[in-house]
């Protein structure tokens, strides 16, 4: 029976195929040397703890984080004392499955608000960045509610991501056509997406979805991956101090 804790599903950023074997060799040498010295030169049968295992309630590592402001897209009670900042990718299947979980969290918990930031994994999802740009533009032009309706529709139509869908959604949601097209080619918008992605990585994100649960006094917890509703709620309860 395998008694190891299973990591919550998430889309992981690909690692270098050259660097990984070298890192494994170096790590193996260092570990072997440490065991050898600690035993006075005698090596016995020892079990090694799993390295890098994750927990949905692990403290978030220190990193560059932009405070939530009026420029963010927020769903739920805007004055809620608990904020979940989700870094997500519109082409990620795990993000799609986690999206209803987040909706339920803010619908059933008035003390929780949801902030969406972009983390497109461009090396494996060719349409993720363009979808992020389209959603960002829709929100900037037509407002917070339109952003969230646009985001919902992108996940609902994940197999159709592309220019035709973005234009269709913009038209349906009343986003001004010329402004939308101009925005989608703006270097400023692309930079915003890239800044969000860098922030996700600097706060511990190694895949999507990556979420931070933040209390009003600035304490942070992480939700790593597409965890079930009960697990996400447990992290919220921890943030409440319960």
C-alpha cells in the first residue's frame, strides 16, 4: 500500500531536461556524503523523507507580492477580511476544474473575496497568454463584472480558445470592438500578464492553479493545485483562526 500523500493536481511548469539529471547526481552525492559522515563512515539502510512535498495549508514563502488594489478583478464581498489571490491559466485543465470550487467559496462565505491574476504556462499552452490578454482587456474596458463573465466563458469554452472566441465573447458582453482590438496589441497589457506570472513564481508558484490565502493582517497560506472544496475551505478556516 502506498502511504505517501498525493499532491493536489496542477499543471506544472516544464523543467529543463538537461539540468534535472545533473541536479539529481549532485544532490545524490551530497546526501550520500552527509549520511556517510554522520555515521562515522558506516552506511546502513535508511529511509529518506520526501523532498518538496506540498501541503494545501503550507505557509506561503516570502516573495514579491503586489497588494490588492482597485486595479484588480475581485469576485465576492470587496471588503471581505480574507482574500484568495489565484494565479491561473485559462488553458489549464486543472484551473478549469478548480474554477467552480472558487466560485462556491465566495458564494457561500461572505468573509472571502477572490482576486484573479494571470499565470499562463506559455511553454505548454499556446493559447493561454492570448486568452489572458483578452480577458484583461475586456475587464479594463468594460469593468469588473465583464471580466469575470469573460473568464467564466473562457473556461466553459476552453477547447475553443483563439481569436474567434475572444471577439465573439467581447461582442456578446458589450466590449467596444475597436478599443478591444487596440488593447489586445498593447505592450502594457502584455507586461501586466508577465508581471503577474513573475509574481506567481516569486510567491512559490510552480504550476497552476496557485493560490494565496491572505488575512487582513497580512498572514499568508497557500493552496497548491486544484484541491477539493473541503480542502480549500479548511485553509480558509485556518486563516480565520479556527
